[in-house]
C-alpha cells in the first residue's frame, strides 16, 4: 500500500514519533529491571542511553526516521535497542524504519573523555 504524506503532515508526524520513541524507551527501561544475567549486554545497552531524539523524518517509499542517540557511557553501538524500538513502533506505524544519524556522548569525564 502506498502512503502519500504531505510536508505539513511530516511536520506534525515528527513530534508524535518522538513521543512514541520516548514511551517505548521508558517501557524498555521498566522491563529491564526484571532482566537477569543472560541479558546483561542488553541491559547495559538500555542503561547507556540518556535519550533518543528524532533528527528528521523522510517519507519517500517508507517513513524513515533518523535519530540521534545521547549516551552516557563508552558503548559504541545501539543496534539492538533501535531494532527493538522499531519493532514496537511498527504496531503504530507499519511502514516505519529507524536509522541512527548520530551518537552523541554527553559524558563530561571518564574513560575515553579525559583519560
């Protein structure tokens, strides 16, 4: 099915997608409290993210959402987290795809920052 999205609809879609991403990230944080030793890497990945911010939304053939990840550790990748959030958002917006635009390190000190 082909969707036609106007420029004004894209502008109104961006804050809604941001709210959905925030909600799903909060849900993952809550769920992660019950995770065990087998999910330590996934737990570290969720805890390494301060926030995920929508950079831009592009609608060509699908709804492509480019996000910036603000992190608080020296973790280099967040592919599992983005894939899980995309999977959950597909319930709301079936043709959505998430892409990492930039990973922003918000740390002021620590390994990789000052030593």
